[in-house]
C-alpha cells in the first residue's frame, strides 16, 4: 500500500508541473495580446496626431525613403492598424490617412512637389546656422545642432507646407469667386436678352392696335379750334 502511494507521487508532481507551465504560457499569451492591442492603439494615436499635410510624417518615414521602403512601411502599418484588428474607435480614420499618405508618395508629381518643399526647408534651416546646403547630413556641424537638425527641419517643412496649403486655398477661393462673378454676368446677359425678346414680342403683338389707332386718328382729323370774335373798339 505504501509502495503504491509512493510510486504515484512523481506522476502527480509531474502533472502539476505541466499544468503550471500551461497556465504560465496562457498568461504570457494573454499579456502578449494585450500588449499588441495597446501597441495598435498607440500607433493609431500616432497617425492621428501626425501632420496630415506631410505624408512622410504620417507613415513615419525618412525623406530619403525609397519606393520599396514606402510600400513596405505602408503594408506593415495597414495590416497592423487595420480596423478588423485594431479596436480603437478611430482606427478607420487612421487607416484612411495611411492610404492617402501612401497614395501621395506613390504619385511621382505629388512626391516631387513635397520633396521640393523639403529641399527648400533644408536650405533655409542650414542657412540660418551659416552652414552651406551642400554639406551632408552626417557633417558634424549638422549633427551637433540644437535643437536637433531633424526636429528643426520638420518644423520648417511644416511651416512651408501650411503656407503652401493656405496659398492654394486662397487661389481656389478667388477662382470660385471669379467663377461666381462670371456666372452672375452670364445670368444678367441671359436676363437682358429675355427682356429684349419680351419687349420685341410685346411690340409685335400690339402692332395691330397701334395701326388701328393711327387710322382712327387720321379719319377723324384734329379737333377744330373755335374762332374768337373780334371786339370792335369804339372811339
């Protein structure tokens, strides 16, 4: 009896250890899922807070990123924060921003436009520090700038993109205003032509009445004036 009890103890101990290991693995798995969900939320928040006019900023890419880099980063992020996976309520908005950013950087003309702004911003930042624009970013004069050069460049790019966007909006507003004036002018022309046509039609419609009136006047003749009697003066 004693031997049977002692012989079964190791099996029970092994089973307990296996159950313990399984429990730890399950906890680790759940913690991993929570961490992933938290990271998804963080990425959604980052995208939403990114400067919307700068697609590099939305995708979290450097300005020298290649086409392959852009496609790879977009694929990673779009899968990571896809609304089917991310539980954040604004995940769809972040997903749309990602698509827009990738589309802009995939458009050669649009990217060239943005890159020209970045190049000009770089020149302006370096000029403000008395550094030639021909130097590489690895140059010690750029590396030792405070605040860091990347931060200064980002702020200047943001400033220029905002100015460019405002200029475009003003131009669009003026264009719409001009279109409105042109449309109003055309409406006035149409209205004037309609009035003239109505007047002509009315003139033609009353022609018979005018002719009849004239004939009537001719037949009766002008009214005769009465002759005044001359007063004979006596004296």
